[in-house]
């Protein structure tokens, strides 16, 4: 019941922010969500025993979010990798230097790099961003009911014992029906074939993102990334699929109609 009530509160708020918020309010919400995600990632990473990536990740992540769309974000990531290596050399055990630097750079790419795609997608149209979110919302519902009704064979028992092949199929079908229909309804220049292929590719990426975050938590010995969302765990637990979907949608937009 807590999961349902939380969803009933959060989903209308998110829809309103995506579709109708002005740029500064949208950016403020995005920064808040990204920083909360990185905070949870930082805590998971620290559990690996190499030391927490630390506050440098927030500064680097915000630079990635709000620099231009061309070379600068990637140049910043290269500079971050060099700075992270230099800072990590201060560790008392030098065997931890490289893993700690890698955790920092990976966290910035994983969290802030993916949310950067959300910022760029919304510039191309708010309906595109809501479509990206719907892929996971519909997919989660489809996976839950299909998995409960037909789930027999485990998908990746070592990483996430609750996931089944039936749930995977249910997620895929629900995403195509709901998110694909939304895209065709609100974005006029997308063909049916393109909507289906893109939704399938993005849904598969999202399910992979869910498994990857589960693997990170298992490696850290944690069940949830946090407790901030009642009935759902942490923020990262709710957006792990979205983080993998966003680059796929943005890549499609760049390939289909790149901005000059």
C-alpha cells in the first residue's frame, strides 16, 4: 500500500515538472534528484572498502550537467579522471588509489552523465522526456504482474532472484503498448516502426540498468540504495532503469535529427 500511495503522489508531480515547469524549476528539481542519486551511490561505493568517492563527485557532476552539449562534458570527464587519480594517491593504502578513483569517475558518468541526457532530451521536447519515463513506469507494472502470474524461470538469480523471463517479457510488452502509444500520439514525426524499435531498445536498456544497480547493491552488501522513498527504498532504486534509458533516447534523437 505504501508503494501505491507514494506512486500516486510522485507521478503527478513528476509529470507536471516535465511537461509544464519553466527551465529554472526543472533544472532545480533535476539537480536535487541527481545529487540525491549520487549521495546514495557514494554510500554504496564506500561499502566496497576503498573509501567513499567524496564531494569532488558533486562538483564534477554539476559541471557535466550544465556545460555545453559538444566537447566540454567529455573533456571534463577526462580532467576528472586525472584529478581523481591525483587525489586518490593520498590514501593510506596505495592499493586503494586506482579503485577509489575509478569509483568516483564511474559515479559521475553513471549519475550525472545520464541525467545530462534528460536535460538535453527535454530541450528537444517535453513529451520525449515523459516518453522515456513512461517506458520504465509501464515496464515495471508489466513486469510485476507478468512475473507474478507466469514467472517460473529466473532471469539472473545471482544478481536479482526475483526477476523472471516472464517479467522481462511483460515489461517489454507493456512498454511498447503504453509508452509507444504515447510517443505516437504526442510526437508527430515518429513512425510506428520507429516507435516500436526504439521502445524495445530502450526497455531492454532499462532492464539492464535495473540489474546493474542490483549488482552494485549486492557487491556492497545492501538491500536498498537508501530509504528516502517510502515503500520503494532509495531514489537510485527507482531511477536505475531510467538512467540507462535516457542515453538511448538521446542517441536516437541525435541520429534521427541532430542539432547543429
